[in-house]
C-alpha cells in the first residue's frame, strides 16, 4: 500500500509562535488518519500546508506524490477540503452552491448538474436543494460543505474538525456519512479534538501537541501505552477526593491519577481489586458513586502523554 500523504519535519512559525515544530507522519491510500490534539496543537496549520493554503518555513509535504508547495496547482485538483467552519454562500441555495464549485473546477455543465443532484441526495439535502443556505441548520450546512468538497471527486479528502459546534445527533449523522465515504475508498485525513470521534473513525491516530507528533498508532496501540485495566472510583463528594486517593494509594498497585472527570484511577491487578477497594473505602467511612474496572480510553492516553485533556487546553487557538 503506497502513501497518499507524506509529511516530513514541517516547521511553521507565526511571529513568536511556533505552530509546527517538526511534524512528520504518513497516510496510506484508502485509510483514515486522525490528527488528535487540543486547539493550538498544530492540526489546522498542518492541513493548510497540505491543502496548499500555507507554505511551511521548512520541511516537506506531498499528496499523491505531488509537492504541496512546488506543485500546488496539481495538488488542488486531486484533493477536497472541508474546514472548521462551513464555507458555503448563505445567499445561494444548496444546489447553487454545488454548481458554483463545479464551475470553479471547470467541470462540464452536464457533469456539474448530475454531480450536484447525486451529492444532494447522498447527504439528504434534496428536499432543501432550492432553499437559500441561510435557512439551513448547522448540521445541514456542514453536510453541504462536505458535499461541496466532493464535487471534484477528490482522491484525498481533508476534514478539519468537521463536527465542531454540532449537536450530538448531527455529529452522529455526519460520522455515518464520513464512514460511507471511507467504505467507498476515500483516503481521509481528519483533525479532531474529540476522542470518541478519533476512536470511531480513524484507522490510525497521530497525537499532536505543541506543534509535534508525540505518539502515533492504532487506537488499541495507544491505549496499550497507558497499560492494562484501571480501577476507577468517583467520590460521592468532591471534598472526599484526597481521602479516597489515599485509600487507593494504600492498595499499592500504582500511582493514583486524578482525571478531569472528577474520577480517581489506579492500575488494576484483577477483578478482586474491586472488592478489596470497596472494603477499604467502607472501613474508612467513605462513599463513592462509582467503583469498577475499565480499559484505558483515548482520554487516558492523552492525559498521560500531555498532562491535559485533548478537548481542553490553555494554549491559544492556532494563528490563521
């Protein structure tokens, strides 16, 4: 399997901010790579370089063997891009938006018409085809934006946080559309700060933080970096967190970690540890609303690797 996208030691600086600090990864044809990281990690800057919207200070990026800087025009012909915000004209109808994109790609008129009809049907927008986009819901706009990115039948598709701002139902619906595209053979680079999104959609995940790829692998491989199962306890009262942590530490299975969810976690040695922890907490007169074993999540992975969660960060948004 050949690589559709290759990124080698990309560096990009905006003023005093180094958005990319040697980013490297590859994306085999027909697969999905998720770039997972918080705002400001370098995800959007990487996509902009690959989409020929931004030139790196150093390093190299190629798409289907085409250099993203030296062969930018050829790259644009074979890619599709849907950014963080729906890039559709609110004064035009859904149909007019897709026809406009087709004309910009200099596609034959008959092909533009048939392609627009097919995409509106695929994204369940046929009933709204002749409505102006300003009347669309957020989920409808995102679907139209994704449809627009497919008008030219791209071999490689870049989706930059495609579900940001959507309600859970709309997000789930868009995930199903993306999964259909992948089944049809689309090569996809997906940036996201949602752990569940990366877990569900990506064949491989590259964890990005501070402008660098700090870990890469399948979801299972990344979870294995954290270790086996963990014992998780949620104190009934936040005021008891320190005392519960002391009880868990006394089990001597490993370091107690405080999760952003309010839970406390320690490495598990087996199911018998649950009963042992329950007895120790009861003896100490402590109550917990939850106590049990679970496998590490991508949230645990990101917290272990970076010290903070993927969906929240104290860094600023990436410089446009």
